[in-house]
């Protein structure tokens, strides 16, 4: 509709056709060299046509010789301003304005009419103001007429259109207005006609109800005002110059004074003053008539334009505009509800505060709105917060007294923000405040000094003090990253830092405290990491970006510099602080950022030996896990095979491990020999050595030292006698993976270890039980049936399947340690921040436990029905585990829809049984507990999605189990009383909307098998659940018909209908067909429906026996295609389909339908044979919590699509010849469904 005009091509030169009519009836200069050959003949052709047409109408020669809006074919209804300007634009724009001025001098009404149409059409309006309208109608009437001709089909207009060409249009539109006023500033704008007409028109348009008119006219008026401000500024300068010339001439002696010159200067000054008054009147008209109303317009873009331009006026002509009368509008708009407008306010103020000469005029504004500006540093829009911090920095730079200590502290803490631009801006403020106020004389005296006596020495001390006072010691990396751009020279002064740590303070200098030294070491390590990796720390930024060549060179230089320095100083630092675990743990992180080649190329092997010596000393001296892990990681880095120092380090590491292994073996023998008489020293010797070996085990292969034997002896002794200390048991568990070449030996070892872990689940100590549980889950995952996939059938002896007892114990552990009473937890942990941190840590640990068990369910290691005990807690523990439970439910449905549905209904049955046991059989249907179960059922129903075809059998099976549970027990008082579980039907009715119409009929028939005539006639309140459930099955026929169509719409065939309203050929057959006895008559041994009896101890789920032999889960017999077992095991319509999207509760129906259609389109690419489906899915199953859904295909749906296409093609080509064949084929396929 609104297109950028096309281009005509003449060889290699592209000439914009629109340039022939650039703005207001242009008369393009013919002396441009690059237009002579290509555009000249086109221009002359149209000029000749228009001259012959327009001269006859009596128009002026100048106007008649120019092309008009309607003169060039193909450009009608296209605003001339929708052009893609090239480099020629600058020349043409000047020519356009000059020609328009000449046209105005010839006939100002015609010229102004062109200008009016320019503004109208720049707004996107198709209407044109005619000369009669311009002369006889008021502006309000013209605007009303143009409003009627405005295109209401689209809300877009040029200023809001996307794309680079429209951005260029905006800039050119604004530039044109500036050039127009600049060229008219010496004559036309003072004729009291042109400007009055334009300002009056723009004022009327700015008050229009049409957004396009209001937006475009406001932009034009504000740019017009900016141009007038520039004119007023020039007039003011000329007035000052004239006044100085007049004063100089008048102060001359009478004999030398030129009276005629004085007269001319007086006349010129008077003329300039009159012009100044005229311009001020124009500016007042625009400001009071447009700005005052539009700066608070309902449209944020219009408000932003006003604020942006008033900032330009105040900066350009500060003597007239930089006062409280104008600043108040910016201050008020700082509270605007749109971030875009607030951002314009801050940028406008930044341009003012950048000029320190303007600070006296801004003093009152600063005092009035300083609090608001400081509060905007916490703005919810990050861009606004960044600009607010920069503005506060400018205020600080201009006047330190303007900000109080409280104001500065509000900005200080933002250096720890996770949003990097905010943190960097706050870091610049911190640099200005703390590091830019030292004495210049003292700085000059210390400029030539280095190390601790250099200017950076005191600054580093100040940085350490700031870091300690902020009390966010775990975020040193964030602080360093915030200051990296503004204080990089300071942060890279590692020589000064190491001297502050190593050298003793000189006389008169205060020594650093222990906390300050720890903080300095932590900061120093963070600066080393920042320099070596050249990217922000974890949690700040979207990821590692590609470095430029300059950044890469800087990174290499910094890494070489820090390597050369710390190769020498690190052993000395370790030697001095070897007794301090925290300092040593931080210092040992430095070698991972070394360029280890420098050890060899720089002949620094002696420093390597010194480092290895200090690391060995640290390992022997400390037992803290952080220190030992750091030592182990350092050895691992130094042992990298690509470096020549690997052999030297490997020898040192092996000697160290040999010593610890010998010490461990002797200490274990001593401990076992002592038995119950072992003292604390014996226990400490075993525990300390075990901790050291455990830390090395995590990063190094200790297989050749054969540590499993003594570890197993410790565990077995502890279980048999119960006297083994808790810490020893926990660290022994960390040796769980021991590789053996003989599979039988490994199987025996793993089996023994699993048995020990299972026994430890009943240990008194909670940490021991948690460690044993995690190990069991990990080992069952490792040695599951998936171990044989990928051609590894030879590992079948290593496959372990948990028996019923172990599954029950694992589930009991989850129930007892994950789903704990939240009130008790809150009472046990109330108090200070440390307790809050402990609560978060405890929640994280429980989430890990739940995730570990959920993986066993998802990978078919633990029976799926065990998930019922987890699903039933979805609502109660949604805040803590909602994401884990939701993902588990989604993955289980992908594995087996029917089994998942049976698990869902089992979880609801368990909750119902628990409620009956608490409140008795007579439940209050309005109670919160019953409502909670119904709400959980509603959430479960939403997870089935919108495509009812795919979930047809699963939902039907769910209703079948629910009905059987409701009528499982008869009332002991007699048949005239309702069954004890009848109220469960009200919960079951939440799933009725997911049934197809024909399935509702089948479910209703199945329900009637359990009903007697007396039950059908009862209408008492206790029978209301049955009544409501029956009503949900017999109502909603039209909705169900729609649901059938939506299910088939994913195959893109439901939209093909008979235009006369005749139902599809297969409709009657589908309605008559039901699931029949497919799910009504099947015997279900998968899940036992729980009764009202008390649940087993520690779990409410009765687990079925694991009938599969060990190691044979994957080898399932392949059933014949289309057989009943295939249907029962999801080989049919509902199994091969892609899993319905696991919708969020708030997801709209429209987006759900779109997602389902897109999903089916994706599945059309995949066509796995049904017999291989389960095995392929086992091999391709993604990791737990993988966001990518498993996409499967449905060959029956593909057949259905092809059959529909074939059928309608037959109807079209052969009319009724083959209709009977098509109908018969469709009936067969529907019966198969």
C-alpha cells in the first residue's frame, strides 16, 4: 500500500524516479553532471507534458514548468517523502527549498498549499487539500475533511513504519524543516503570513484525535521550534555584535565619530530587535499551543519528542531556555510511566550537566529533583538505570557537594548488579568518587615510584576497604568486572598488590589486617581471571563473545605479564600464608590462568619446583576440602600432556599419592585392629588421609593404587558394628566408581556396594543417608538397561534392576526427606541471615534428591506408578519443586501416555483416600481439601493439551480407573446408600472435557454398568457427585464436535468441508464407533487401585513386582503390526503421535492450537516403524530436564491425511463414481482408530 518508490535502471546507474518530484513540486537543476545522461530526458518529458497542461490553466510559468503530484504515472497515492535518499539528497534538498522560496514569492497561496499537502501526506493521509479548501475553509474544517479521507484499515503511518528506509525518512523529514527555516530566516518568516499559516496548521493537527496527524505535526512543530531557536540565537549574537559596534563608535571623539554609521547601527539594532520579538512570538505560540499540551500526550513517542527537543533548546540557547520555567517540564516528566520518555529526560539532562559552566543555572533544579534522579538508578528499565547512573556521575563530577553520602551509597552497591551495563556505569561512578580525589601534588611526587609506594598503593587500600565495608565478599568478581573499564590500570598493578602482601610496612605506615589481606588476595585473583579470560564472570552477560583482534592481543599480553610475575611470587605468597586455609585456597587458583609454556621457554623450572614443594606442604598441612580440592586441581592443570613440564609434575604427584596411600593403609589396619577401643588419634589419622585421597580421586585416576578394598572393609565394619564415624563413611562413599577389567569382578563389587548403600538408607545420620541415596540413584542410572545400547550388549552382566524392596525404600526416602512439613522447617530455621542461607541450601539439597529419583522414573528404572506419590504434591509444593514435577510429568507422558494417565489418576486416588481417612466417608464437598484435589485434577487435565485424538485412549483409561475406584466398595448400610468413594466422581468430572463425543457415550455406558435403578433415581445431596459426573458425560456435544475437528486440524484436513453444509462422509461412522471393549474389557495388572485401607509404612503406593529379569528390559518381543498388543502398548494412533505440548495454565487457546499444528507439521518428517518405536525411543531419549521435546510420528495420521486427499480428489475428478470405495476405506480406517 505504501511502498518505497521503485528505481529505474540505466546501465550501471540507478536513478530514483522519485527524485523527479522531491518534495513540493521541485524544479531539479539540470547542471548536475551525473544526471545529464539518464534523468534529463525523463525530466524534460514530464515538464513538457505539464507545461502544456498547466499553462492553459493560467498558472505561473515557474509552477507550470514543474511536475505535480499527479503528473507522473505510478506515483499517485504515494507520499513523495517515502523515498530512499542517496548521496544526491544533500544537493537536491537545498535546491528544493530554494525553488520553493521562489515559488512562494510568485504565489504564496499555491506554495503554502504545497507545504500543507506535504505535512498531510507525511502523516500517511491519502487526501489532498485543494486551493478552494485552503482559501475558503478554516484549519479545523480542513483537518476534519482530511480525517474522513484517512486510511483506517491500517494503524501504520510513516513515522511508525519499520525498516531502515522509514528511519531515513524521519531524519530527512526533520532535516528538511531545518533547512527550510534556515533559508527563510532573512525574509519570509517575518512576513506575518507564512509562519502564521504553518504554525496554525500544525497546532490544529497536533490537537487531532488521529494519532498519525498528532504525531507527525508534533514532530514537525518541535523541529520547527528548534530551527527558530537557532535563528533566535543568531539574532542574539548579531544584536550583541551590533551593540558593541555602536558603543565603540559612540565612544569615539566627536571629530572622528561617523554619525551616518551610528544611524545605520541604530537602525540595524532596531531591526534585529523587531525580528527577535517576532521569533519569540512564534516560539511562544509553538510552546504554549503545542508543547504544553503534547508533552503529556497519551502516546509515549510524542512525549519523548517533546522532551528530547526541549533539551536541545536549553543546551543551544541556555540564556533564554535554561531556567526553572522550562526545566520543570523535564523534572516532572522524570516520573513518566514509560521508560522511553524517562530515558529522553535523562539524556537531555546529561547534555546540560556535561557543560560545567551551566551548573549555576542547574543548582535549583538539582536540589529539587536530585532524589528522583538518584532513585532512578534502581529503575526497572535497565537502559534508564544506566543513564541515571551516568547522570549522577556527571553531577558528582561537576559538584561533589551536590550529592550526600546517602546518595552515593545508593549507587555504590550497584557495582554488584547482575546486569553488566548497570554495574559498569556504577563502577565509573565509584572510580570518580574514590579514585579521582587524591592530592595532585602528592600524586606528582609519587608518580615515579612503583610498588606499594606508587599512587596505586593507596588506591588499592581504598578498594579493599570498600570491598570489606560492602559486606558482599562472595562477589569480588562482580566488583572487579564493574571497575574493569574505568580502573583497568589500577586493577592490573599486580606488582603493587604482591608487594603489599609480601613486604613489611615501612615506618609510619599502617599494616594491613588479616581481613584486608584476605580481601586483597581475593580481589587479586579476580583481576587475574578477568585479564586471562577477557570475559565477564558467570551470571553477568549472555555468554562469551568473540574477541576482536585488539582485545585478543591485549589478553595475550596480560596473560604473559601475569604469568611472568606470579611464577616468581606465587611460591613466596604460598609460603607466607600457608597456615591460612582461605588465603591458600584463593592463591592456588592462580596457576590455572598461567601460560605454562613460559616455565620451559623462560627456563624457570626452579620456580616450578618451588611451587610443587609449597603445594605438597599445603596438602600435608590442611584437611579443609576447599584447600585440598584447589591443590588437586592445580596438580591436574600442571599435568596437562601438551606441556613439557608434565613429567616433572607427574613424578611429584605420584610420590605424594604413594605417601598418602601407604599412610591410609597403615591407619586403616590400626583402626580395625583397635576395634571399639580406637581412640581419637586413630580415627583422625584415617579421616585426614581419606580426605586427602578423596580430593585427589575427584580429579585424578587412582585405580592403580587399589583403594576399594580398605574402603569396603571400613563400610562393612561400620554397618556390622555401628561404630564407624560419620565423616569416614561419607568420604568412603566418594570412591564409588572403581573400574575393573573383569566384568564378573566388577559386577560383584558393584553389587556389594549397592547392598551397603541400601543398608545405609536406614542410618541414623542424615548426611550418611543422603550420600547413600544419591549414590544409589547414580549407580542405578549408570548400570541400567541403557548400558547395553549402542552395540554394548557385552555389558549385559553389569545391568542391575532395582527390586521392589529397593524401589520402596528409595521412594520412602523421598517422602521422608523431600516432602517435609514446611511449617516445621520454618520454625526450625527462624532468625538471622545465616538461617535464611541455610534454608536455601537445604532446599537446594532436597531439589537434588527429588531430581535424582525423578530421573529413575523417566528412564524406566523405577516403575512409573511410583511417580504418583510425587505428582500428588504438585500443588502443595509448587514453589519448591513445581518445575521438577512438571518436567517429570511431561517426560513420562512422552514415554507412555496410558501409563502416565493411570499414574495421574492413582495420585488423585491416594489424596482422596488420605482425606477419607482424616475426615471420614462423609466429606464436605465445599471444603478446602476437596477443592484442592479438584484443582489438582484440573491442572492435570490441562496437561493433556487440545488435540484429543492423540490422548484419546489415555483419557478413556483414566476415566475407566476412576469409575472403578468410585464403585470399588459398597456401603455397609445397604445399596440405597452411596458407595464410600462416590465423591471421587466429582474429581473425575474435571477430565470429562478431554473426552471425544463418542468416547463420552462409551464412558457413560460403562458407568451405567455400576449403577442400579435406585442409584439413577436418587437426587439427594450425597448423590450429587454422580449426577454432576453423568451430566458432564451427556452434555457438550457441540463442543466435542469442535474438539474432533481441532484434533484433525493438526493434520490440516479438517478445513475441507462440503460447502452446502453436508456432514463429512465419515461422521456417522466415527460417532457410532467407540473404544468398545478395547479398554473396557482389558485386564489391568499394571497398577492396583488403592482401597480405603491404611497405606504401607513410609509410602502410600503399592509397588508391583518387577517381572523383567535382570538386564532384559530392553529386549521386548515385537508384536505384529496392528495387533491388540500393539494397541495396548501405544503402537497405534495415540502412541506414535508427537507428545502434546505441556501447556502452562495461563497459555491461551489460540497459541495452544498454533503450537499443536506446528508440532504436527514437524512430526510429518519422521516416520519410524511402529515395531522399532520403543527401542528407538530408548536410544534417543534425551537427558533429564532437556527442553527439547521428543518428537514422534504417527503413521495412522499420515494415512488419514493421504486418504482425505485421495477422497476429495476422487470427488472432484469423478464426482460420485468412487464415493462408495472412499467411504468404505474411511470406515475401515476409523474402526482401526
